[in-house]
């Protein structure tokens, strides 16, 4: 059945019960907002603010969106993009798109105007819903996309180039549209940044979405009485698919804008949350606040909190050990997955396997896993190879990119690009990443994108971006910069230049030195403009004892000795 059937079921069974709560939403701005200053979780209002909707209202709002789209001539299979911060309107719009038989296309709120335009066009999106934070970016591309697409503004003061979402849906029918949708229909397109340029469009079916919902509920034994706290942005498959467990059971979900330890504890306590999905930095911040005495467990109602699950980056075993000192009754789970596998869960630790912290786990519900060598042959247990997964959540394809699809889909198997091994107990461990990606605080950073940006600085001769270990974030991006002959450059100059990058993409460490190249890679690759050999040489996993940077007397640079 399509995932929209779950919403309609919940409306009938639990119509008067609260479905979604929004806490401390960002103050809506009517002015143009600079995209580059937005972080993973946006700043919140200091004054508590709370909205909620019931399951019946949720379903009615979704129906109004669907009927709006159908009334404007949208046909089954057409694409509709969503560019919103987390808010109470996000999920009803998403499900309204699905109810219309259309394909939902969530967009990363960090995208520049150029990236928004690219993704809208790549997905063949005919409609765009956007919020007040994106007025400036959307306005910049209206001449390119606005003449051919419907633009709906979700906010208080609608710009002249768009239609008001609330006004447009006000008089639309709240009855379910008569559109037949089944498991094999296309459901959504999610974007995954590639290592060589703009994002790739990942096409998922309704079967994929339903699999994620069922799997999440099974993995975490979610019941109708559970309350799930969702903090990460809903454009992520991770956040969305974890909330799908609440959809599957008809239980309450809480959307929190803010990730401070106090904000999280307040939400858990006041909303009686039982399941919380955290990223590693947030866990570390909570533990640090508890260690300092800034937070006291006795000040909050936390006894109902039964499960802490964590993901998006490797989890240090020491972190979980410390966590259990404060929360010995907590169940714990971690999940592995990709947007190509409909988010997390194709491999998961399982709530009864805390003794295996450090592993990504075992195959998830409905999934099969294998490890293969470069020839695609399964390796013996204990040996390292590429992790491959097969199951009902595997993407249909990279939309409009058959070559990229063929590179990762071999029959029913998805080749993840991650290197792993299996221990004697059947648990899988990640060993390294085949893909050139840095995971910092749960966010994927692709070195080539940062390198291409830095290469434009007139004093830079060559640059390589690498990942360095970081206690809090897992990894940080470090830029190795080779300055042009006869020039000097300072760290402050580079940092100032990088203010035109989104904050999360900015290198956290600048190292001035010759960029190392292996002889075969002395020339940059014409396809991506970088040498992968350079990153391999510098990566801490291959050279764990990194030299330290020190000032070189007489020059405003740093060198390595």
C-alpha cells in the first residue's frame, strides 16, 4: 500500500489525538536572508513558542494541498519541490504532494540560488513550495524558473512573484483526492551531493517509503504511546524516515527548532518524549553540560525516555559508555544507511546489542548485506571489502543519470562505496570510506567542492582538503594550501575569503604547505580538478601521527615539519 494510506488510517483511528508538535520555531523573517549564515539547526526565538495539529487536521491539510495541485492541472507523476525549514506545514505539504500522485522533491535549505535552480530543473519540478528564509534565493532565479513553474510561498508576507500558500489552499476541498497510487509508483526524489559537482537526484518509490516506516517501527519497537523527538531537518532522509516510525504507529512527533542541551531536555520533559534521535555533537554537548552541572537530571522529567539512537557519523564507544553512566536504563541503537537506501536502517545495531558499540550492526528488517572485492565477489568473513545492500528500500535510480546509476546498482544490489568487514558474530564494522567524503557533525563534506572554491583565491597555487579527527565532530575539514611563489598569505585572509561558503563547508583548519602529489598524480584530473592521491597521503588513517603546524619566522604562513 502507498504510505499515504497510513495517514488516512491515523486520521480515522486517532483523529483527535495530537500528531505533530512544533516547538520554538525560528522567527519568520520577511526580509532577504543571507543563505550562507544558516547552520544545521537554525537559531531559535528566546520566547517559547508551540503549535500542534491533530491527525485529522494533518490529513485535511494534506488533502487541501493535493486538491490545490490537481486543480492547477498537475498530473500523476509530475514533480513538486519543497524548500522549507522545519515547521508544522512541512509534512502536510509533503503528503499532499504524494496524495496528488505527484513526486515530492525535498531540497536542502543550504542550497545556493544556483543549486536550487539546478535541482529544480534536474528533477523536472513543476511546482516549488518555499518559506520566508528563501525569498532572496528564489527571487534571484525567478527569471529562470518562475515563468514555467508554480511558486507557492509558505509564510506571512507573500512576495509578489509567488502565490500565498495559505490563501491558495483555504478554499480547496479537504476530502481525499480520487487519485490511485500504488507501491510501484514514484514517490520522492532526494538529493545526495556527489563528489564531483552538483547533487545527484535519487528516485524512490512508494514501496521504499513504506519500507522505511515499517522498518523504523519494528527496529525501535515503536508503539502508539511513544513520542518521537525530531531535531534534524526534514529534507534529510534520516530525519524523515525516523519520523515515519511515528506515522506507522499513529504516535506523536515533536519538531524541535534548536539543539542546545537545555532545549532538548526541555522538549523531552515537557512533551514526555520517549524516543530521541541525536547526532554525536549533541550527545557530547549534553554530557559536557551534565559533567559541568549546567544541567541536572533531577530538574527534568526524563523517566519516560527509553531510547537514544544515534547516527549520521561514526559513534565513539567511549561516548556511549559515558552516556550510560547518566542514563543506565536507556536502550541504544545506531543506524547505517544512505539516501540511496531510503535513509538509515539497512544496517542497524539493534537495541539489545550495546556490547557491540563500534559496529554498524546487522542487516535491517527486510535487508540483505554482503561484502565484495573489486571483482564483485563475496569476500571471506573477516576480510575487508565494499559493503553492498539489497532490499525494498533500494532506490529506483539516479534520475536522469544512467551512468551513475549503473556504477552503484548491480542487479538488485546497491554498492555503497563504504569499506567494511564482518566479525565472527555476524556484525558489520565500517573500516574506511571508498568515497572521498568527510563526515563532520553528521554532515557530508565533499573536498572537491571546497577545493574548487578555494582555488579561485588569487594567492593560492594548489589546494587539497582532507579530513582530520575531531573529538566532537568526528572529523573536520582541513585545507592544505600551497601559496603562489613570491606571495604571502595568512590564515585570516583565507577565513575571510571563506565567508562566501556556507558555514558548515568552511575549513576549520588551515595548513600552509606544499600540496603532496604522488608522481602519477602530479597533474590534476581534468574531470574534477584534484588529485585523490593527495588526500590519501594526508588522511590520518594512513598516517596517524600527523605533524604539527608551527609558524615560520619571517612569513605569514604555516609550514609543516
